[in-house]
């Protein structure tokens, strides 16, 4: 179901801003140093205004990254200005610790999709009838569901 009320969604579903970052570390020693600095950064991030959650990822062979969610883009930018973040960013940019790093910021659309317990409008499970329009479409195509066998009573 399409909605613009995510008040019943989990904290990550309520976020309006998300960042994805990564750093390709240059050596095992850099990994160890990064682990300590990243732990301090995450502790500070969890206390930041608007923090909604984060996940870490590893992309072989040497890239470590973080995906984080904040209530607003302003909350995210305020966190990025903290000393904990600046210190880690400066360290990664020093080239002795990391051979490359990047950050992308994404903003949530006003409307989206929810089902079941996350519906603010009621505890209803239902699918959308049409996909969101793209390109020059004014109406998206209908959602075609796979045929299912007989339902159990």
C-alpha cells in the first residue's frame, strides 16, 4: 500500500536520510587501527541527534563500509561535522591507511510502501495495484501476481 505516514515503521523506516560509505584499507595494520577509530565513531553516531540505525559491510578484499540512517539530512550533516567523523575521514584520506574512500547521501521520497503492522492507517495487508510510473508514464503498469494454488481454509 502506498503511504506517506511511516510513523508505525521501525526507526530505519522512519529515516529521511541515508548514507553509504566505504574505505579500502591498505594493510592489516590499517584494519586494526580502523577498527578502534570506527568503534569510537559508531559510539558517537549512536548518540547523535536523529540517529535511526546503521549497518556495516565488507566488500572483499579490503573495503569496509557503513550504511547509516538519520531522521533528517540536517541530522546526518551535523553528525558528519563532529570531531569523531572528521578524524576518521582525515585518517582515511591520508593515503597511508586507505587507498580510497567515498560517501554517498540519499534522501527518502515523501511517499513509499508499507504493509501490515507498519501501516499507520490500519492493520491491513495489501499489495499495490500498480507500479510507480517511470519515464514518460503517467500511470504505472499493473502489478501481475504469480498464480497460486488453492488457498487453505
